C-alpha cells in the first residue's frame, strides 16, 4: 500500500499542511508559490495509484482537492474581474497565467471530439463554466466557430462575470448563453445538446461525480457525446478521478492521459440508446468500457512533436 513513506506522498502532505494553514486562498504571493509547488510536484508522470493510498492519505487527498478547487475559483474570479474592466476583455485573455494551458487542453479536446463525431456539433453545453469560462471561449472562438454554447453554473456572480467577458464581442455574445442553475435540476434541456462538457470540479468526490454523470445519462439524447475531465497518477491529488466504470449509461470511447503541462485527463463517452424510462427502472444503466486507453503527449514543448502511445485495455490488464 502506498503510504507516508513514499517521497512524493511526503511532499504532497507537507504542502497540504502549509496550504491548509493559510488564512485565505485568494491570489497572493504565498498562495501562488505553494500551489505552484504542488502542481510541479504532481505533474511528472507517476505510477502512483491513489486508490491504494492508506486512509490517512486518502483523507488528505480529498481535502486537498477541495482546497485546490477553492483556490482555482478565487484565481478565476480575480482574473475575470480584471479582464472585465477592459472594453474588449477577450483581447487580453493572455494575462491569465494559465491561458496557454487552456489553449492546449481545448485543442486536445477538440481533436478527440473530431475523431468520434462525423458532424460538427451545433449546440453544446459546458457544466461548471465558472467566472472565467476559457474552455467555452476558446472552443467557440477557434474550433466550434458556428456552434451555440450554453454554460451552466450554480453561482450567479460567476455567470455575471463570465457574461461580461463576451458581451462586447459581436460573435460570441450571440452564441454563448449562461444559465444559473444546479445541473441536477436541468432535465429535458439536456436532450438538446450534441455534446456536454463536464468540468473537472463538478462533483468534488466520487459519489457526487457519479450522481451528476447518472443524471446526464438519464436526460441526454441517445448518441450525444459526454466529455469529462479526470486525473491520472499523482495528478489525482489535484483533481477528482473519473474511472470508465463510473460513466454509467454511456459507451466510453477513449481515455486520454496527457503527460505535459496539461493536467487533466480527458474521457469521451457516447450516450447509450436507452430511454428515460429505462434509467428510471435501472438507474445504474449499462457501461461499455473503451477499446483503447491513450497516453498522450500532444504538446511536448521540448521537441515540438506529438507523441502518442496507444495501449489496448487488455494489454494494460495483462
């Protein structure tokens, strides 16, 4: 069992102690320094399996993910406020320190989506868009240039800030919409979307994440695509993990594990052709596992090449 003696786990625990003792997680020198150290510690490819952590470390991991989520929310809110003070906020997105990561993640997600969708989606939803909806903005600006994007967030202030970013843009202001609601209260509207993106921090623990996925499975249209963000290896100290078996009611098409500075793994799944009545009777639904799991290094900044290692699930289990 992986436990406190592992050097990586020791470092993560040390950083957790320091982060948990901070008076505030709003952007400042100490917060930025500690979270940068945490990301640098967890970013390198690792064989660590967080399911094998002892209970003490499991508890620390759960609390650390909560802290990361809170800090990320403060960071996005801070920069959304700054960007919103400009006449044309979208012209200044690169002041956000992780904007380049969002460009790469959005490109990766679009590439994955294109492999499994024969038609460009006309209407998509992003669940958990937040005050700085960079994925939605980047996808709508550069990849899905004729697609309508509906953003869902439970926080009215987040949606207000997000709307300010696109309201001055003649194109995105027509194609991006913001809904202040809990996605668990959205039912028939989910049937309208060709693709639903689920943010990494919607459902901060396994049970909450599965409840959201089950809800989407119940109301999304058969054949619609679900794009989820997960984490792999030590990166699972930063974000919740979505296993293929969690994606009930969907056929999991592929799982992508980046090995560069893009932190999140990407899971793509297709809604199984079952009716709402089926999910009322059988809430667990069917699950089809992927034929392939891809370890990807799509954006290697050192050698500027795309490296993709493709492994059969059967090979990984043998």
